C-alpha cells in the first residue's frame, strides 16, 4: 500500500523539514513528503528539499502585493485573499496531500485558506516554539527567553498543534517542555530547536495515526 502523502510548508532554514526528511527516509515516519512549498524564494529549506529529491515551489506574498501601496488596505486584503485562494487551489486541486505540516511557515493562515482544507478533510498541523497558551505569534523564542530570565515563567518549550484560525491556538498533538535556567538567548534557542526536531517528527507520526484511525 502507498504511504500517506505529506506536504510541508516552510519559510526559512528548514531544519525541521530536515528532521522530517531524515525520519521519513529512515522509515520512522510512515509517510512520504511529496512536495515542499516555501513562502520565500530565499529559504534554505528549498535547497534541503531539492537535495532530497523532493519537488518544491515558491508561493510568495510579495508577488501579490507588488505595486500596491501599504496604505491601500482594501487592495492589499484582496491580494492576500487571492494569495490564499491560489495556494489552496494548488494544494487541493493539484498536490492532493493526505496531511499538511507547517514546519516554520511564517504566514498567518486565515479561514479562506483553512475552510476548504477542512471541507476536503486534509488535516493541517503547525510547529510553534512555545507552550500552549503562551507567546503566540512571532518571536516566541525571544519572548519566552526574556520572560524566563525575568522570572515570569519557569518553563518553556514547543508544541505541534492542529491549525485553526486563531494563531497558535489549535488543539495540541505534542507538547514538550524544558526548564528555564540562567542562559543566553542563543543557548535557549538551541535547546528549543533540539526539542522541536523531536516534536515535529512525533507530531507528524501522530497526525498520520489519527488519519488512519478515521
Ligand atoms: C521554528 O523555530 C518554528 O517553531 C518557528 O520557525 C522556526 C523554523 O525553523 N515557527 C514559528 O514561529 C511559527 N509560529 P526551521 O526553518 O529551521 O525549521
């Protein structure tokens, strides 16, 4: 029987994509990465995918915003809606993955993107470098490090969760914690990333398991 197909969405370095590639290759993840989509043409993750023989494409918001001034909010909203619509059409109409994994995808996915996926019954999960209910949105690693050093929290971590419209708030599949200690941002970041490389693999195995159970 063919392995379930995985689409990975990235925006940057792709170290979590690498963890997925390595663990699909070793057979630990019972799935096959069929495509990688990046929101940036400069993402190093595109190189990692190509080296692994995985087809890639770039879907950049700036192409859609070209020529529209920031002040023209209506035209920008329209461009963003078109960006979402085109992306979802590529995914549902062409790639047809069994699951989608956001591994460092940095754009907010709104309901006009998520609703058609839910209708098509394609689960979508996301990796976030903070614990549930803490530091949603961007720069979570830096914000959680600062809160830890200021004595406001004594734990940090990461989670893999189902994507819903509210940013970084969907039901968690995997949560991993570490204790705060006195350390530099770089040290905290390295510990969070090491944790993420395990969480993304476990989260993907879990979503595939839940898919098979349906
Ligand atoms: C990871 O730390 C991931 O949690 C974060 O981007 C990084 C991507 O690293 N994602 C978010 O903050 C999403 N809210 P990578 O490109 O090396 O995998």
